[in-house]
C-alpha cells in the first residue's frame, strides 16, 4: 500500500484496529432529518468522541470548522430523494478535484445490489475506485437497501459486501444482521456496521454493536442512534467504550445511565 493510502487508512482505523465513524450525510436524500436540522450544532459536542465524520461536501463546507475537524469521509454518491421514484437511482456527485481540495481521508459511495439500478450503482463504485486509487484515497462502499429493509439479512448482505470488495472498495459499510460473522468472513476488506433505524432502547444498540465486533466488524458508522438520542454525548461516550475499550453491553448501559445524569 502506498504512503498516502496507508496514511489515510490509519486516520480512519485506529491503532487498535477499530473505528467509530459518525455519519451526518442523511440529508443528501432525506432533507432536514430530525436532530440534523443544524448539523454544526449537533456534531459540536460529539466530535471529540468519534474517529471520522461521514458528510456531504455541502454540509462540510457550511457546518464543519476546517480548523478542528476530524478526518472526513466524503459522501460522493446521490441524486435521489425519499419523495422521488427510486432511492437507488444514484450517480456520482463530486469530482476527484473537489475530493482532493476538501482533503478527504476517504469517500463513500452507495451500491444497491438487486435493485433496478444495480448496474449503475456498481459502476459508480468502480468509477470512483478508479479515480481515488490513482491519488491514494480509500473508497468506502455503502451497501444500501433503499426502502427494502427485509434485505438486512445474511445472504443478501454477504453478496453485496463481497461484490463491493471485488470492485475495489477498501472498506465496506453494511447492516448488522444475525450470523454477522458470515458476512465478515467472506468479505476480504474491513467491514463497518451501519446504524440502521433507531433502536427501541440504548441497550439494544450496545448489544448489536458488541455482537458485530465480536463477529469481526472493525467498528461502526452510526448516526441516528447517537444524535437522535436525548443524551447524545452519553450515548457517543458509551458506544466509544464498547468499540475502543471492549466494554460489555451492560457495562456501556451503566456508563450511559451515569453520564446521562451528569448530562455529559
Ligand atoms: C445513509 C448512510 C448513513 O451514513 C448510514 O445509514 C448510517 O446512519 P444511521 O446510523 O443513522 O443509519 O449511509 O445513506
């Protein structure tokens, strides 16, 4: 691996081999998402506890201070909305010059395997890999399911992750599912878990994150379960303990409850 690629990968993946990405890219297809109406305000207290921020160029420029930003994973696919015909109908949105200008540590591209736009989304990934490998920037593939949440199961996710890795993604982000080790085991690049819909309880979040890590994921890219929580700082700190300190789900839940009382 060349120096630039290695340097960027190590900005994302910490010396213990783990990572905690904080995504705030949701507006690129769903507009002003609850608790992300003012993204700069939302992330301010959370940034110290995450390893990288997943964000579009628009929100990056408007709401993230360049002076003390975390490594940036730039969301570079888009072009669909929740009120449009098909969420899978994406294209590449950001040029390689812009990616370099914004000093991205990585970029993220969604793929929609099995959708009407499977080919287009896979070629978006392959095209971005071709551009980014030339300049040493890792591409993270996002295995998206659109509205078809039933696709969050092991056979579908293994298929999507493996295809993403075969096309050259350096990291793959996918949903946690039962038997998650089967997804990780047949994916030759590191796998990061996405948050998915908001869980009912904090303990559920700690449990799925802990299970996924035990089964081989290197970390999370988790948004709504953090910043839509009434105590987001307590949540981000408790999750960090699970990811970086191997805290148990119950231990993280205790930590969350104690931090919640101090509103820290
Ligand atoms: C949206 C994304 C998000 O980054 C991803 O879904 C994680 O966010 P959340 O934890 O809120 O699900 O890629 O397309």
